[in-house]
C-alpha cells in the first residue's frame, strides 16, 4: 500500500511540474509580466529569474519523469528538490496574497491570467507536501523498471490528481476576480 501511494504521489508531483513547465513554454511572457507586476524583483532581473524558474521546473520534471519511469534510485532526492521548489512557490504566492490587500495580482503560472489566491497557494503547497512526504518512502521501495499494472495505475492516478490541482485555481476563481485579473494582464489595472 505504501509503495502504491508513494508512486501516485511521485506521479502527481511530476505531473504538476510538467504542467507548469508546459504552461510557461506555451505563454512565455506570463511569468516575466507577473514578476514585474509583483514588484518583488528588480526589473533587470525579471527575465533572468523567469528563465531560471522555467529551467528549474523543466529539469526537475525531466528528472522526476526519468526516475519514476525507470525506477532510478535518485527518486528520493529528486522528490525533495521538487518539494522544496514547490514550497518556495507556495510561500511566495502566500506572501503575494497577504500583501495584495484585495486587489487582483497575477500569479504568472500560465497564460490564463489567474489571480493569486489561496487556491494558487494550495496548488503549489499540496504537491510540495506530497513530494516531501513521499521522499523517505521512495528510498525504501523500488518502482518498477518495466511498466506494470500497478505502475500504470499510479501514473494514471497521478496524472488525474495533477490536472485537478492545476485546474483548481481557475475553477475556484470568482467571475469578478477573473475580470480584474484579465484587466491586469491587458494593462488596464489603473482604469475604472
């Protein structure tokens, strides 16, 4: 049972990182625009930081995919690295949320103009907790080197959980908040 839960957790974390990476590739200007709007990073560092974040996501997603698919013994360390990165995202989003003072602040996670909310914090925090909780168990089990029924089930369950977590902030966003977020993305945040 622990092996199955660990595999599902690892696949979920992998899926969330892959979705984040693919969204950043699909909408390459969303993260730099959001970071510039947050005002937490000096403007000359916005693009390099955004590129670094996307590269870290991509590399971790690739490493996790490889470790999960091949049963590599580096899975625990990779899960810890993913858990730490996602915890940083959750902490940053929580800080933005606390400082927003009821104004819509774009999260920059995708091209969907999603505003930072508790759901954005949860989208990063839940897989972070999964990754950090699964890492010790991943050291004690060996994921299959060849696809098996259990592996396919874990991969499918992880993919479903990842998609649900990814879609959660947009699904839970209030229509009035979406309108404010859309205005933010199109440079109309100062107009009434």
